[in-house]
């Protein structure tokens, strides 16, 4: 008998490979897929297909299997080990992605599972391309014990190493508990889907056992909780399709890594388009409210922007948008929420956004209309000093082009913190109705002239007179401009064109920070 009659032919080998790859692609029992769909959830591969450009996905390690024994694991060794890893393109640019497959071990992380993710994260960092994780896992694989925990440690280390180097986006598409929740917290953006995704360190059962509190998974760590209460999630959506489409849009606004600039797109919206609507949108009366998002819509290309943390700390608004086709980050006080005052949450939200823009070379425009920091025992006892200082630190540390524009009022320390000229804004602009002062004229007059007011025959008339005097002396729109703290007072109708020309001038800005290992920001 010839050896050729014994050894499998190349055709046999190829057929075998096709069978193995097909088994890996199909996954476990079809009933597992039906159960996933019954929960309103897509499979891992369906999610990848929605995220990436059609036909662009290249998978790595589809035939990886665990080598654990005990607790019946040796009899169950599915291909992929519950996570699909690889790369593809989004709008033609390379993106790395891994997706937990809840149909296999509930998406729980074991040694082989973690090793696949480690390899992908290393590749993303080496290639200088964004990393997107599609999370739908039950945490550490209990049967593998400490090896599973060590796997999470390797992910956390790589998240930290990649921070500020490549964009990292976490998409929560199922329940993620324990260690599975910490990796997303280390990334740049967290997306969640209402009704199907949850994040918590300890689940409802543990909470009830330890504290006696009864709460559902959604009530403890659902999308609305993390988007509006904890601030863990940056975005929340009603379905996976919309969520993944928005991830694609976000990627279009970000550079591939910290050595590149964000992509520039063709723009049909004229750079010199007048913004006459701003005359009506922003009342000159500092006590009247308005929605700062209407102002932003008027300024950016085609009125399109992506708001970050739209439901959390709503007294400050942070958006990514484009102006003349170039990506820009906008930080703005929101007068329609708490009058736009700065508090603990707003400071932390703004600081995180400023740091993100600075890390990825996205210029910053700050729209200022702030009455000050929120007073109160609760704010002081919860650390408004150190936590408010985070926003100050972030701005002072940022080297990207920075332009601030005072729309209406800017009082006290909040004026300084909102990227004033004194902390390093490249250009400080203002509208003609601006009021920049230590405090409002009413409060200032009550402090400075309290004796004269108290001694007057008509205290109220004296108060009005002193308020008028204080405004004329220190709060008129040109006081700061006369002293070089405002570079120019501009017509609101010219705002878009002035900002675009200014950003173009600053496009080649280069600034070096002092040599150091890293700073020590306030915590």
C-alpha cells in the first residue's frame, strides 16, 4: 500500500479546515442563538458585521480552545472560547474589535479567552488603531479560578498602557459584572443599550444579602442609571443597531492614535456663514435661560454634533463636532440646567472631556456663560475644591488649540476655570454684552457698600445707585478687553467665521510641557 493512500490529501486537509472554521463561525447549538435573539440581543458576529465596513473583518485565533480541566470543562471545549477577535475597517480606517459570545460559557472570561484579548490589544497598540470591545460577558469564569482573575489583570494593564495613545471604546451589550465592569471604566467611551446591558461590581443578589436592599439589575446598573446618575456611561440607546451606528460616527471624529490628527471631511457649510440667529437665541438679560445646544447647532457644520454625557451633569455640555470639516471639542455652560453653575459632577465631566480632546489632538472651544460655583454644605463636604480643581488642571495641562468665548456672564473662580486667558487659552473672545467680574453687580454692591446702604434714608434706592456705579466701573463689556484679558469683542453674527479663522491659525500650534514622568492631578 502506498503512503499516499494512507496520508490525507491536501483536499482532505482543506475540507477539514473548512469544517473547523465553519464550526467556529456557527458557534454552539442553534438554540443558543435563538435564546440570544429572544432576549432582544444580537450575536457577537452579527454585532461585528454592523460595526465594521461590509466584508472587512479579519478574524484571528478562531480555533483557540481552553485547556482547563475539572468541573466538566474538559468535556466542553468550543472553538473561539467565547470571544471573537480581529480587525476590520470603519469608514475605510482600521479598527480592532473583540466581542464576547454570550452563547459560550455566558461570555465568561477564562485563561484562553483572556489571552486572545491580550493579543488583540497588543496588536491595536502596535498598529496605532482604535480598539472597540463589544461586551456581553458574565465576568470571570469561576471554574478557572485565579487564572481568570489574572486574565482581567492583563486587560486592565493594557487598557492603561493604551490610554491616550489609541481611542478605546467599550460597548455594553449585556450584563457585565465584577472585573468585566472595570475595563470599560478605563476606556475613553462607554456605550450602553437600555433594557439589555448592565454594569455593576456586585449584582442585586449580593447587594440584598449584604445590605438588605432589593433592586433589579437595571435599577442597580442599567443604561439610564449609568448615563444619568453615576456618569459611568457616556451614551445610551434603545437598540443595538442604533448604538453601533453611533460608535461608527464617533470613530469618524477621532484620529487613529495620538500621533495623528483627526480626519478632515469635505464641508458644504460655508466657513463665513453668518450666525444672525444667535442674536435671538441668547438673551442679554443674564437671568433669562436658554439652551446652549441651540448655540452650538448654529456654530458647527450643518448643525451636527455628538453630545457626550448628555444625561449626566447637564449644567455643562460637552460635544464633538466639526467646523469647516475639522473635528473640534466644545465645552459649554448650560444655562437651562441649574443656570449653568459649576458643581462637582460638571467639573469632573468637563475635565475628563478636556483631557480626552487634548490626548487626541482635538482643538477646544469653550463657550462661557457661568454664574460661579454652586455653593452649599453638600458641595464643600463632598470635595468641590479638589474635584473642581480637576477641570482647572485639565485646561492648564492641555496643549491643543484653545479658544474661549464669553457669551454673557463669567463670574468669580468659575470664569478663571472655564479656560480664561490667564490659564492659557490661546485666544479669549467675548460678545458685547459680556459681564466678567468677581461676582454679579448686585452681590458686589451689597458687600462693598453695605455700610452706606445701611445708613441711607432709602437703602433700596442707595443699593440701586451703587449697583449702577459698580457696573459702570468694573462690569462693563470692555473692562477685560482694555486690560488684555480679552483679545477681541466680536459681533455674535460673526462668531462661526471668527472661530474657524482662529482655529485655522492655531492648526500648527506646538507647545511643550515641562519634562516629567507625569503630573499628579487632583483626585
